[in-house]
C-alpha cells in the first residue's frame, strides 16, 4: 500500500465508525498492512462515539484523516459527507468491523477496472474462523423470496437457490458473479458513478442504503459484481447494538426498499409478507435457541408498526 496525499491517491477508503474503538483500530491496521499496491487516502468518520474511537484512531494512525463528528448521522449521511469532498477516481466503503486480507483492495480495484459494466463491485467475506460469511452480497427481495422467508424455508433449506433466493443459497462466493446487491461493508464504486447516482439517499439511516444504490444503478444499466479474489473478514452487525435493535433496523430498511422500488400493486403484498414473517417469528419465540433470539422475535413483532412504516423521507 502506498500512503498518499489526497492529490496523489487513486482511491479514497471511507470507514464510518460508531462505538467500535478496538475493531476500528484493527480495521485500519489491517487495511494499511494488506491493501496491496494501491495509493489510498483513508478517512475515518466517527459518528460521535462514546468510547474514544476518534482519539484512539487519530493517535495510532497520524497519517490518515479522522473526522470526529459531534452527532450520529448514520451510515448513509456520513459516507455522503466524505464522498462529497473526494477527488479520487474511486471510492471504497469499508466497515469498521472488518479485517483486510492480503491484496484485497488492490485486487478489487483491478477487478473493478476490468469490469466497468459492473459499476459497483465487492469481494468475498469470511468470519474470524475463516468460514464463509455469505453477507457480502444479496439478490433483491421478491414476492417469492418473502413468501419463502415467511414460511421459514431459507432456514430449513439454506443451500437451495430456489428456496433461499435472496442469499443465493449454495453459492460459496467462490466465483465471479453478477448480483443485485453488493453490501456496504466492502463496496467499491467509481466516484463518477457515485455522483451520477447522487450517493446514498438521505432517508436511509443504517441498512438498506447500499441496496437502494445498487438497484438504482441497475436501472441505469450497471450490473454489480462480486469477485472471490478480494477477501476480507467481516463480523457483521458489530456497530449495530443489541440483536433486537438490529433486527428492527433491518426490517425498517427492507420496508423502505419495498416502498421505494416495488410497483404500487406489489408493495402492499411485500409489506404483508414482512408482517406475516414477523408473526411467525413471534409465534416461534418460545422455542428460540437463546434469549437474544427470543427477544429479537418478540420486539420485532411488538415494533411492527414502526418498521412497517419504513424510514421517514423527504418529498
């Protein structure tokens, strides 16, 4: 990796942190060590963490930029602020609960340059033990995928692409593939296309913003892609707090995506299937594997009106 001044960098890496001090330190350390042969500008935008994240990162890595914001703007708005001031050709969004594997950024940048038709690209994610974390990408929600989820088929038959379509069941993320959604934990895009699309839409706070951007990119003819040659470790959800709060936020994002991208006749069907999924999960709460799972299902049902309404958005 070549540490570069903004005028010399080819890529700006944006890490948005919130109360993830130790994880963020490790994310930056492994990024600088393992990115590969790429000239990067690294920016950590801290969303008013209470754990000293901004001070710790600034002290440990004086050569990178740290923005200590005085309030939590959320993931979408924070990335938008940094991207608006970016002059590099490329942007890479990287989560604070990640560890970059050798040459991951260099390889993803080379892949992105070789596939301009993708518009948006991502890599392969694994858990700390090296096992596959499939949540580097998804297919978009459909009536069929939501019906499968309501019945519980993805959990029962996770390796079926027919019955677990959003997760592309059975695919090990070990081949190049066009996907509907590249997840924001490891998300590369030319700055030109980011601005063409207007960045993340402001009514998304956390979760869903990258899905919305990918779906809008697809409407302009781009085809997001995944390469297995760029790999990172991603814990997933470390900055989201309790599992119940995370579940509600994800549901709210999904309801917003349905309202934003589904046709007027289909959107009520999609929202009903989400409601039905929450009802089935609530009925199964007493049999959940642990207390956190049980509470997530109970609170998800209890807050159904909140998340079904989706994110508030400007006109």
